């Protein structure tokens, strides 16, 4: 039987996975990760306006996350806690509702509308 068609044992698979995990290097340069511009604001205050790796919120269908390269998206937000993650921190913003617009690696959250 050729090596390509041979069925591998669970032990062989586990050994290969362990070896691959040992070779994996953590990302040290956070700037190498994709980012998007995130702005969260109301008519009289800006809560967040910077680059970030993700934003989490909640709409009528439940909690969701937006990551870089997300498709264009617009939704009404329910009262929840928005979580914005950056290279250096995680910001939490409690909201009573709002509108989120995602387009071309830019996320805009309008509050108090």
C-alpha cells in the first residue's frame, strides 16, 4: 500500500499534531495582525476612535463579532456591552442601543439615535 493511501493510527496523528504545535510560534508582532478602524460615538461624546482587531456587540439575533475583512453589514444594536479589542487593551462600553455600520475595514457605531 502506498504511503498516500495508508490509514494513519490515532497515535500517529496525535504525534504529528504535537510536533506541529511545538513548531508553531506565537505572534510577537501584533502589528502583523489585520486591523480595522473602529469608531463608537454619540452626538456629544466619542467613546472609541482607533484601530482594533475586533468588536463584539448584540443585535436581535444575538451576540456577534466583527473582524477585519468582514462583509458590508448594518444592524440595530440592542442594549448590551460593546467590547473593542486592540493590540494593547480591551475596552468595554455599555450602551442602551445604537446602529452599527461595517464597510471596507471601517466600523462605525452610532449611539443615542
